[in-house]
């Protein structure tokens, strides 16, 4: 069996730690969803889905303003420089988690006042309490990936998952059915994992350095904030629209189906964490290397996505789906095909997205993100109003199909412009040097 070249082994190693880390994190989210589905039913799972909307938006803001700049500008930095940057970036993440948590708690209190006993209000209130710990823990994962120390990022997620699964086991043995307790426990165990990150990094978050960090990296932060929030909104706005149109149970059905394609989402998120640095390295080797890497990323992920979707659609109806989701399986099965199609075509966007960022084409990434997110929101929401949960997932699936084509079109154009422009700039000088006269 032929051995991989050393540089390919290094890439495989970095990708492997990212996938393993995201896999553990996704397993934790999946098991939380399974527990809620079985204990609290479709409405409880729908409330959890709404809470994860707030969680997703907070993470998007935290990464944009805190850790994205760290991963771009401090990868490969010296130990002291990296540690100083890490403490400032994690301080920003903690502040963002605190601010977003306060907003979530306020929203939860308003919903509970308007409707006593509101499941959505309870979920927002609980996730708001947990939010500072969740953004802080996530920032430490990103810090270690920036330093190419994927094993330490993986350790943080393993600690978090083991502690939280222990909490779920205790809840099951004692018959606890409190969504508040589970979500607050989600945050407490994340805080313990964040402390593990601090110990390994030998530094702590510096909240007072946050202002300087934001000013120093405002050129990246403002752009990434728009991109990340738009991307997060495109995937999350559908949930409240579906809830308003046909109720929380429909949100729970979609959430349950998405949980079943969780392995694809884990792979997607894991690869995306390291795809941009890898694309930047490929760019330095030339046009062909960049194209091959982007094709390999998209093609490999899409193949896995389609394959896993086929397994879920064909095999899970024979008892596995019901064993995992209980009574929610019936509703989830109805929307499963659309969710699988959407996930598989979403995989095709990873390659061109990484390539455009490596080419420093923020104008094109912004354009793609705005257009694709708008499509997802419009088609998903329209589908929800017209056809409920089934209409929502197929509207989103159509947006994913069109969106993947848009990303590839923009990347191929940018790639041609980059290398064609470079040739035009270099060629006249080459002719002068060779002939002694201008071309």
C-alpha cells in the first residue's frame, strides 16, 4: 500500500483532529436532542431548536470578532505572541457570550410573561444563563486550532462531552424532565472544559484587552461579523417561521431529522475549521493545486453526505429511527429526504468558500453569502407558510442546490482573474529582460 507524501500526511493529520473534535461536539448535541425528544416530545425538541438559534448566533458573533482574526493572523506565531493574542481573543468571546446571554435571558422573560409556562421562553432563559461559558469554551477550541494543536482542542471537547453525558445519565436515572436543568448543565460542563483550555494554554481571558483587540482587527472583524451573522441567520430564521406557521412540533420534527444527518454536519464543520489555511497553502503552490484541493474538499464531503443520506433513508425506517427518536420519528421521517438533500449539497460549498477566502476575495464571499442566505430564508420561509415542515425543508434544499452552483461559479471566476492577472503583470517584464526592448 503506497504511503502518503509527508505534506499530505500533515494535511490529513490536521483535518483528522478537526473532524474528530467536531465529531465529539456533534455527538454531544445529538445525544442532548435524543434525550429531549424522548423525555419531552416534539414540543420540547422544538423549544431546544429555538434555544440553539440563539446559541448559533452568539457563536457566529464570537468567532467573527474574536477568533477568526486569531486563526488568520496568529497561526504559526511565537509562543509568547500567540498566548497574548489568545488571552485577548478569549476575553472578547467571554464578553460577547455575556452580552448575548443577557439578550437571550431578556427575551425568555418577555416570552414567559406573555405566555406563562412557555417552552420557548424557558429555553431562551436557560441558554442565556449558559451562553458566556459556551462562547468561552468554543474560543479555546479555536485558539488551539490556530496554533495547529488540534489534540488539545479535541481534549477540551472530550472533557465537555464526558461531563455532560454523565449529567444526562444522572437525569435519566432520576427521571428529570427539566429543559432548564439540562441547558444550564450544558453551560456548566462547558465552563469546566474551558478551564482545561486555560490550563493547557497557560493563560486566562483578558477582558480588559478586548477593546484593543477589536480596534486592532476591526478590518477583519466587521466583515466576518456580517458574513457569519448572515450565514447563521440563513440557517436559523426558518425555525421561528415554522413555529409561527405550524407550531413547535413541526420545528421539533425538522430538528430531529437534522440530528439524523448529524455525522455529515460534524464532518462539514470539522473540515471547515481548517479548510481556509489549507487552501492558502495550496494557493502558494499554484492554480492547479488550489483547484484540486477545493474539488477534493467538496467532492469528498458531498460523497460522504450523499452516502450517509442514503443509509439514513433506507436503513433507519427499520426500527433504528424509532429507537433513537421515539414518537418523534414519524414526523421526522416525513421531512428526512429534503434534509438529506440540503445537507449533501451544502457540502459542495466548502471547497469554493475556502478557495475564495484563500484568494482574499471578501467581495465575492460576501456576495455569495448574502445571495445564498437570502435564498435559504425566502424559500424556506415560503415553503413553511405553504407546506409546513415539509415545505420548509424542500425550500431550503432548493436553496442549497442553487447556492452550491453560485459558490462554484464565483470561485472559478475569481481563480481565473487571479492567475490571469498575475500572468499579465509578469509577462511584459519577462519580455524586456529577454529581448532588451518593450513588448
